[in-house]
C-alpha cells in the first residue's frame, strides 16, 4: 500500500444540480441531476488517488445504515481502495451540495457528524499505529466529529513520525492550531470554506500571508498552502514563498472538490519524488483543472499537465 487516508468524519454526499435554485420555493430535481457518493475530505482524496492507480487504505469512524451504504459505495469505487474503519453507535453524517451553474453559486449543507466515544478513540489509535506501518504516506483531511479533540491530527502525526512517514494535513484553523502544539506534518493545506482564520487571525494584506507562510516553514513544516481570495494561494517552502494565480477564469459554482484534488495531486507528486514547490504546482494545476467542469471525477494526468501552463507562479519572498 502507498497511502493511508484518514477521514475521521466521513459522509454520504448527495449532489443536486439545480439551475436558478431559489430559497422558500419547491425546487424539482430530475433523477439525472442528482448523485450520491461516499464523501468526507479524506475519503474524497482516497477516491481521487485510486483513479491515478495509487493503492491505499482508508480509515476513520463509521456507524449506522448511512455508514453501511458509504462503505459499500467506497468499496465499489476501486479495487485499489482497502477499508479499515472503526464502527461506532451513532449514524454517519450526510452532506448536501446544491450547484447552480446559471447563477454561478455553490451551496453546501454539511452535517456536524456523530459522537465518538473514548473507547472508540482508543480502538482507532491502536488500529492507526498498525496501519501506518504499512504505507509510505499519511493524509489526514477533513473535520473531526464530536468526542474527538481538535488536537487529534497532532496525536496521529506524532505516531506517524515515529515511523518516518510523510504526513499531509488539510483542515480548518482550529484543528491546525491545536494539533500543531503536539506535532507538525510535512504539508499543511488550510481548509478555509467555513472560516478565513489562519492561526486565529483574519489576514488581509499579502504581506501577512507571506509572513505566516514563512513562520510555518520556520516551525518545521516543509510545505504550506494558504488560500487567498478563494482562487489564489500563497505557497511556503524552505526555498521561499510564492503566490499562485490562475490564467483562466474560475466559475465559483465549479469549485466543489478542487481542494481535494489539490491534496491528492500533491500526494501523487510526492510519491513520484517531486520537490515541494513542484508538488504545490502540480496540486494547484489539478485544482484549477477541476474547476473546468462539474462533478467529482478528477482531471486526468494529461489535463493536469495542460493546466500547468495556466498557472502564474510569482516568487514573493
């Protein structure tokens, strides 16, 4: 196995494509305009990587009928995906996504998720230590359910680092801020859909993003990606800080899944031996390529290479 994908709070995703979506009104959806698929950021990254021929293990917590459906759909997705979840009593969550391509709007309704007991957390930690020894790379991505401390990414990373594994995070600020008190990963990508906070602050000036990226690297992170005004990113490495921008127009209603494609493409590049800045370029190209169309299907490697030409990469420090 190449990768262990950790999705602590997986979900069954339901996508609806409703042009002229209107609140306080009955919105009818034809059957061909709705989709159901296994989700949660870590699960999404795993599914994308399997499309590129990467074998991996997915772990986390699952419960109830929704959890049964999710794992069944995930196993159907690819023979390269192995599953090793901890079963819990509460029901796995469901998420709803409404895409309106006429008004260029994307509406996400995400459930908070189940409660995970201390006993289940202990079982998971024992399972994780066994699984992490079987892979090269660990990806921890997404939210944490109730019952799990915000610092849990740090706990898992501390274990992974004991076995010299490369670790990727994608999470919101509260999780990163608490987890980095315990351990830092090799790669951090901020999830800024719910909040624009970075280390507890709202950054406004480009100079603040540059300084923050530099600080992450000084503290031990090899690569950090900070989203700026949705479609731009500041990239920090030991060699400096870059600002990435697209040369093409981005339809905001097509943004769903772009972050997961960014992370998956970086993992793919890392497994192929690329340096940090090239990992980031490859990830950014994959994310931009994904915004050219609707749906979860990732861009092909050929499309990613094509979109490498549609990136402005400016060194800013």
